[in-house]
C-alpha cells in the first residue's frame, strides 16, 4: 500500500481463493474489514480468482497445446517424489527429480497410453536444463538487490495444475499479474524463489501472445520484505495459528498501534509509536526499508506492548 500510494498509483485487491477445498467462508470479508480498519484502501472492485476459472482453463490449454509445449503430465505420487528427492535449503522445498519428464522423452507412447486410460496426473512446467544460460533467471529486488536463480537447480519442474484439477498459485498469480497490468509487486522474502519461476511462466505466456498492446509486457518491479517471526524465530503463519488482527482487535488494540509497529518493523521509524497509514506514508522510503532487511521477531506479549503505544 505504501509503495503504490507513494507513487500515486492504483492498488488492486485480489482475493486469491483458487484453492476451494481450503478456502474459509467469509475470509474475504474479514480481509476487507481488516484493511478498512487499518485505513488501507484500494481502487475498484475486488477481483476473485474463483470467478476466473474459465480464463485460467483457456490459458492452461494454450500452454499445454503449444508446440513445443512447456507442460508435461506427471503421474508420480507425493510419496514417490519424496523418496527420490532431497529437500532444499532446509525449508522442505523439494525439487522434482524429473521422473515423468524422462518417461516422456523415452516412451511418449506409454505416456499417451496412461492418459487415455485415465491415469491420475498433474501437469508440470518444464524448466530449461540446469546450469545452462536458459535456466538462469536474474532480477533486481528493491530490498535484497540483485537476484540470481537457476531454475533447473533450485526449482525444478513445478506443478501448474494439480492432479485434482486445481490450478496452482504459481500459474494463476502470473496470469493475473500480466492481464491486470500489475507493475509493482511487494511480498515476503520467502517468495523470492517463486518470483523466478513466475518470471519464466510469464515469458512463456508472452511468447504465446497472451496480453494486449496496452498492458505492460516488461517484468514488474519486485520488492521482497523481511518476515515477521515468532519469539522462537519461526515465521508467523495461519497454519500455525499465529497471532492475527482478529485477536489484536478483540483485545482492544487500535489500528494506529498496528500501523506504528509495522512502520517500525520496516525501519521507517526508530521506535514503535501509534500512527495512521497516512502518517506512515509520509515517512516511507525504499531506502529506509533496504537498511532493515533482517527478519523481525515478534514478542509473545505483543498485544500488551501495542496497547502501550
């Protein structure tokens, strides 16, 4: 919000509810209510990914049916993949070992036989061979500077459509960012690797002519922020039932106290103090954020501390 408003640009609200089995009823309303409570506005009507399934289907088919296609079917189970792979960087990310890609190269008739027989399968995005110029993705990050990823080494062939038919986050956000004309993307540093993949998928879509002349074809500007961790150094996450705005609000915390704490965590002010979103905007600069790129540990007694601001 600070980045967009500092440049007098529109900010879009996109509800990323593509994973229907995990979608929480009314979560979109909670999100919008929290944003309004904080004073973080947006432009236009919210866009729901769950209402864009026909678009994703059409573009998926264009990728699948292209010649040559960047997609291939994968019949491997999760257990088989885990058994043949090693997690990367200690973060449990698993690089796919390429089993079904080799099967397609070795015996395309067997792949066709399995597809015709209705074998359960996902669809993977085939990245260039590791340690080749084509496999290198370079981009500049506003906070962490020059980034370099080898798709073949650090990501591997990632699923773009799951075996249950659901589209992956990596495909739909890339499609949406391109077709919605997004030029400024700000998110957590844990998605740096995902950005490299999305740049590659975006390039494939552009090569197929997706988009229009009045939308930006260049790669957007990226900024990845340090994370908020708990007292033990583990990043805050919904799946671990981390402290959230709903809890803070029920304990009487005011929006200015939350904004002020976040402004301090970003390095915009020297000490946490209550402030409005507009006041945070007045002191915002990427230079200050870059100078505070370390993760921030949130104390267990944060609600009490916020109430004292």
